[in-house]
């Protein structure tokens, strides 16, 4: 299992590179969060209007956005923890504020 510091050396990344990636991932998490909220509101609207096809399509797009949101948030979590190979359980407990 490769440590965070060894991966930094192997990939020739500096601390400035890591900080830049952290900013990028934070920005992407915020963007996908806003898109997701907008899509959920649109899904509710389309369900109220009883537009089943639109609702199904919107739900599919929401699943894609949630997957991307998880991806970038998990990468951001690993950067902030300075640990590669974090588990879903560690990420989830950190998200809800529970100690593992």
C-alpha cells in the first residue's frame, strides 16, 4: 500500500500542486452540489406536473451528478486526510461527524 508522501514523490507533485487540486476539487464539489439541488427541484416540479418521462430522465441525470459529487468529495477527503486508500466507512463517518 502506497503512502500519500510516496505518491507525491512518485508523481513529482509539490505542496502547491496539492493545494491547487484541493481548490479545484472544492470548486467542483460546490458546482455539482448546486447542479444537484437544481435538478432535484426540477424533478419535484416535473413530478407535480405529472411528466413521467421528464422525471425519469431527470432522475437519471441526478444519479450521474451524485456519482460525480461523491467522486470529487472523496478525492478531496483523501487529500485533506493525507491518506490514500481511505474506505467508504471513513469517508462517511467524517461526513456525518462520527468517530470510527
